[in-house]
C-alpha cells in the first residue's frame, strides 16, 4: 500500500482512531497519504433536549481533539461535518452520500476504511451504506479497495456477533500512536473495563494479534478489492 491515498470515513470523532488508527499510522510511515472524514458532531445525543445550541462549546472542543488525534497517526487533512449524533436516520441518506462523494472526489483515494455494516450503532450502519453508494465501481472510480473495521463499544455489543475479519495488519510498532491519539479524545475515553478505554484497546490488539500469529493487530473485513 505504499504511495497510495487512504480515506477514513467515520461516523463520529474517535471512531477513526478506534477502527484503524494504528494501521493508518503504519501505512503513512510506509509512504501512503491519509485523510479522515468524520460525518457527525458526536455530542448532542447525550443531551435530553438534543439541543445543539447548548453543546456548542463541547462540539468545538471535540473538533480540536479530532485535529490533535489525527496528527498522531499522520493524517494530512481532516474533513468534518455536523450530522446529528446517533440520528443519521433522521437525515436523508442522499445528503450523507453527497458529503462523502464530495470529499472522495477531492481526495481521490485508492483505499477507504469505514464502519462495519453490522454494528449496533445506527450511524455506523448508515455510514457504511453511504460509502458503498458513493463508491459504486464505475470505470472512472478511483477507490479500488474498501475495508470495514470494528468499533469498540458498538461492534461487539451487537447480537448476534457477525464481524468476521479476513485481513490483519501488524500494528506492533504503531499501537503507541493509536494510544496517544486516543488520549487526545478526553471527552470520549472511558475507564477500564469499558471497551473504549486504553486497556480495552490494547487487549483488543492483543486478541487479534493472537488470532493472526503476531503480537498486536487490527482486524478488517474486505468489502471490495479490485486488482
């Protein structure tokens, strides 16, 4: 994957780091160029009133955290939008597709990493659908590979469990970048045994590493690969 362009398409701030942060860091160090697209504001579902105006300061703080976190994994540019948190189903899917398509047309990525379609979170499910629509394999389409990642505290909470990865990246040398990036998400990080904790992230990397014969790994399911 050297000298290729990567686009991460994530529903919420921190999903990009949880899903593929260490892999992208490794690929950037190997010579690839990476971009991140975050679709949702990631905050307002925590408010009983779902009032964006009451959360402006928190949303601004989270956007600052996005930039700092993505610097750790070598992302060249971050694109972020403000679709309502955990309410993507209240938005016309076409609006989400158009945002993804616009960024994709600007970046012209070879590879996309995005959410697993079977996640518990509705925003993750719709992000996956929107990515597939925005990257239909027309002759002029630049995207030749699409991989979906797991997102801790969503993928493993779905029943029945169905995430069956077929691609594993050795992240032994770059998990430290992922951990440092997650530390920037002070409003999103939780204490162990919550899966979205530093210890939870490390344990998951060891789990996939054990299953693939390496020390630490991130796991992905291939959706499309055109050779």
